C-alpha cells in the first residue's frame, strides 16, 4: 500500500514540475515574441526614417543591432514596398551589413519553407553572389519546391538557364507544380520562343505545355493566336483546353469553327474551355451548340455553356429563359440557376 502512496506522490510532484516547466516556457516565449516585435518595430522605424533623411549610418547601426532573422524578414517586407532611389539606397545599406550573405546561408541550411523564402529574398536583394547561390540551389537542392523557387528567382534576375535545362533540373515530379505557371508568366518577351517550343513539344509533360500556353496568352497577346489555333486540335486534352482558353483571350478568325468542333470533344475539360471561350468572345453564332451543351452530363460544362449564353446578351438570355421555363431537366435547372445569379458581369 505504501508503494502506491509513494508512486502517487511522485506522479503528483512530476505533474507539478511539468506544469511549472510549461508555464516558464510560455513566459519565455511571450518575452521573446515581445522582444522580436519591439526589434521589428525599431527596424521599420529606422527604415522609414532613412527614406526621409538618407542617413545610411544610422540605418546600418539599427540593422546590425537587431537579430539577423528580424533584419532579414522585416527588411525584405519593407523593400517590397519601395521603388527607385529609395529602394536602391536601402539595398546598399543591407549589402554593407552583410544581409545577402546571411540569406545565402539560409538558402543552404534552412528548412524547406526557409529555403523557399531565402530564394525570394535573394532575388529582391540582387547581390553579386545571388545568381551563383540560386544556381547551386537549382542544381542540388533536394526539394523540388525549393528548386522551382530558385528558378523563379533566377528568372526575376534575368539569369535563368535555358528552359529545357531548368525543367530538367526541377525534375519530372516538379513539372506538375502550379508554381510553374508563376515561373512562365515571369518570362521576358525575348524568351517567349522557349515557351512556344515547349508548348508545341508532343513529348513534353502536358501540364508544362498548358502552363506555357497560359503564359503566352496572358503576356504574348494576339501575336500567338495562330499558334493557339493549331494547338486547339491537340490530342492532349490538357493542351487543347489550354489553347482554347487562350483563344478566348486573343480571338482568331477561325475561332467559331474551332470552338464548335471542340464543343463535341470527348473530354469534358475541352468542352468546358470551348464554351467559356465562346462566351468571352461573344460569338452569338455558337448559340446553338452552346444550347446543346446545356444538357451535358458534366456540371462544369453545363455551367460554362449557360454563362456563355448569358454573355451573348438578349439572344442568349432568351434561350436561357426558354430552357428555364421548360420541363424539369439538367438544362432547365442550370438555366434557372444562372438566370438567378443576375445579369452577366
């Protein structure tokens, strides 16, 4: 019996010690958080003052007086708000304080989230060694997310290797990442031909081709309309759908015929993209095939077709009202829903 009492006393004492440890830990954490917040406020105040008085020595004293993590994170957030001479002046002060070297070490030794953030910061800081550090990360980092972040940063610095080389370094597994869309949209006009080459390669990953088409449509404009028209007939549904969406942004003389054929495609994503493009372009001559899609077995296709009809103005709305007033069916329910949403934006 006495052993049970001793054990219970021991467990009680242990629980009290654990509770005391947790309380002390909480107090210390709150103290550290408060100190970091004060240091961050001090640095931001100094940065704001620098934009007014250009006293680089005072700014550097504050930068060197706060922990490196505070200087890196708060400084990166602040320079993203600056442009022109103010930004350049702050960058010079950061370079003289050695912040780029600290960020470079973080890119090598941090966890995945820290390494991704470091790649973004190196692009913003634009130091002499940034390109070398980012190329090393693109070559050797074990995380594909970090390699993609390094590629985006290199693109911002104008130092990204040829697209084929960069994609090989990212790896096949990383070529389904939606961050490739961010990468491609950053491409300068002088390198659009690389995007076009990969978009037209039948052996490339379909997602890569679709992302390249998206980037060309948003930044290349009407000059690629013929290119998109050709890819709209691709055997890859992902590529064909991307090309159809691109045609919806750029337009094309043969768009009505291309979209009419695409609306009969076996893939629902292609049919959806065709309906959406018809609505964007306001192609009233496609009202009949759009009406046929209102009975499609896939909800996304029906909804895209209904929105497209609504975008055609009075003729399209009249068709929708006729469907909404008919017997209960898929087309009737979809037409009623879209009409209830109000006029097209």
